[in-house]
C-alpha cells in the first residue's frame, strides 16, 4: 500500500503511492512501486526505498522522489530484498538477481552474481565489518565480499552455519560489531574478525598412471 509518513507531534499520517500504471512510466516523480521491502536513510538524509519492482529515492524535506538517470527508478525490474550504504558512500542493493553497487556520484551501478563468485543470486541480508568487507546472506550460504580485491569468499553449512538457506530481512549487527543472520534452521552469529582463512595441508596420493588414456598395469 505504498509508503507512509507519520508525524508524531501533529499526529498526521501521509501516504505516498505509485501511479500503478501498467506501462511503467518511470518519468513521474512518484514512488516506483507500492510493494515495499526495505528502507534506509543515507548520509545525505535521502531515503532509499527497495520495492518488488525497482528502487526509489525520496528527498524528505521537499517530499519529492528524485529522478536518477532521468527516471524515478534507477534499477527497474529488480525485486529488492535489502539495502545498505557502506562507509565509502556506495548504496548496496540485494535483489533476487544478485548484488548491485550504486554510485551516487557518477550515477552508475555494477552487478555481481554467481558468475563473479556469489554462491547464490538471491541476496537476503548485507552487513559491513570494520575493514570495509561486506557479509552477505543468501539462499546458498554466507559470502564475504572483499571490496579491495573484488573477490568473494563463501561459507556453507558444513563450516558451521545454521544451514545454507537464509531468510530475507533477517539480519542484524549489534554495537559490538557482532553479526546475526537468520535462516530456515536458526540463527548464525559471529564476529567477522574471528573468521579467518585456514590453510590445509593436503596429502597427495598417486591413484593411477595413464599413457594415451589407458591405465598402465603392473607387468
């Protein structure tokens, strides 16, 4: 049913709705879709609103929806589950089609999906640690995104998670920096600095010797 603003002092309720137009008119200064999943406020006071059909940005003081990239929906056709602004000012958008990074300065976005290393394209929650790394819960485990190198490190139920499938919107970070991610089998919690890469010593065994695709037998 759209977005509601409540004035606690004046006890006034205001509603913002989309045009509900079937032709998807993205030029109007309105909410792009009435089904809202998540809202964040960035460092400039702008409200970023994730819907089941794209992204809207509201200027609270003027009560206008900004037209970014000449439209009120800079990420059309995206089912958005979660939003985060990192310490660098980037807006991170978790969708059912992967992870997007939106740069407010140059008005450009970059997409990350399983081809770039994510374990799943369904993003359920995003948190940032003190080193600028993102921790992302998905439908196939938790992924650590190292922004400095642009690489993903993935963790699964076999490494201690509650399970591989996590729940959209079930994530939290407390004042100590401890992260919590909820899933279908419970809650996984940890301090990010305690999760380290373990080097394993592998034992090499020769199990076969082949010549021209034929195993060489004794004698």
